């Protein structure tokens, strides 16, 4: 019964269906306003401080199911793990770990 209702809503153009993901309301709009993402180095320099960063780790990994799903790549494809330490006036304030499909350094 529910499947029929979903099919009817899809046919009426009120829902869109994605194989393996489910059915989604076609008219949903973002409820939060867009925000501006600024470059942290620019923000630090605007405060008349010194920004620096240090590449602490850069390695190639083989994507497992979880990582392949998150990065949109196939299981077994290569991905890259990096840890960059961001500093303000020489003091570390952020050290995000990043997984990507491209190396941040072309020499790896």
C-alpha cells in the first residue's frame, strides 16, 4: 500500500525516487541561509597576526567500503589522508584530518 502511494506521488511529480536511497520531496528548500566560508589565513591576517601551516602527515590509502561511500569512489581505489596543523602566531589552533581523492602534494 505504501509503495503504491509512493509510486503515485512520483508520477504526480511530488517525489523523486533514487535507487538505494529512497524517495524524497521534490519541493524541499534549504531552511538555513547560505553562509560564506572564508579562508582562515585571510581572517588571521586581517587580525594582523601571522598564519602558517604544517603538513604533518600525507599518506596514500586503499578505500574500504566506508571510505569509498564517503568519497564517492570504488572500493579498492586509492585515496589520500592528510593531517595539516594550522597555526596563528606559531601556536597550533586546528589540525583537521582530511581524506581526499587527490593528493594535496603532487609528489606522492
